[in-house]
């Protein structure tokens, strides 16, 4: 009996060690592994932009921004900046929301939702824990915070409007008019979706922001990025 108890104890210790190593891998190593990929993806996207970005801050425009053409699955086409999350925060925006996209550390664009700056809902998903955790600090955003998307032709400046928690099946949060799929869109929105709470897929955290202005990349950049 003593031998059996000792054997079971050793198994439990081994299982605990393996579990601890898995947690380290999931929390720390996946972030380390994709951090370079995130930076490289941003650099690749920005090298594809033909118009250079001017450093000087200028006043945003409020007319319709330049349209962004749809792209193929897995293609990076824009960069996301969130000043609230630090001056160094920038992640690629890539087409698709499968694990092949999200596990690269990108913010994935839901196919069939609006493109950046369009009327409707430009909806994104990203991990909140591990694999770069692009939306880890989503719960720190407050009403009025800027969310900035850089495209080939423009800086798009959104302002956080609201956040709330839903169940995974409540997919109408990414409808053109969130919560009302039958309504006709009149606003230019961006939506963040991510798992909630941490370490769980039980619910989804939703943040909506509305476009307030844009700046041509050839003319300047948002003041929010100068001071972040």
C-alpha cells in the first residue's frame, strides 16, 4: 500500500509539473514567440503602403475617408494603435478570425463586416491571453479613448463609445448596427471582440468605437500618437 501511495504521489507531482510547464508556455512563451512576428507583420504591411506617412500632426478631416479594398484570407492590410495601451502598442490587422490568424498575434478582421472607415461595423477579434494577447487590456479602455487604424492612405481615428459583455452566440454585436441586424447602418464603427473573463471562453467582451475623423498619410499623423 505504501508503495502504491508513493507511486500515485509521484504521478501527481509529475502531472503538476507538466501543468505548470504548460501554463508557462501558454502565458509567457507564446507571447515571446509571436512578439517578433507581430512587429515583422506590421513592418511588412507598412512597407506595402505607397504613400509615406508625414510626422507632423494635423487636424483630422470629417468627410468620408478613402475606401479600403477587400483583401484575401490571411492578408495583413492595416495597423492598429491604441494609445491607452502604450506608445509602443501596434499590431497588424489581418483578414480572418481563425486560429491561423489570431495565433500570430494579429487583430483579425471578421469577413463580411465593413472595411476600415466604411459605413457599418469594422469588426475585429484578438486573443486576450497568450499568443501576443493583442486585446489583453481591453477592459482598461474608457469612453472617449482614441483607437487609431492606419491604412495605405489614411489614419482613421475612432473614439470609444461603449463596452459590455455578451454570450458567444450573440453574434449580432458585429452586425452593421450592433444589436439590430435588420437596421440600416449610418455610422462608421469599429468593434473589438475578445474572450471574457481571462482564461475562459465563457463570454465575450465587446467594445464599440465610432469614427470621428481621419488624416491622409501624406499630410500628417494623429496628435494622439504624438503624445501617447
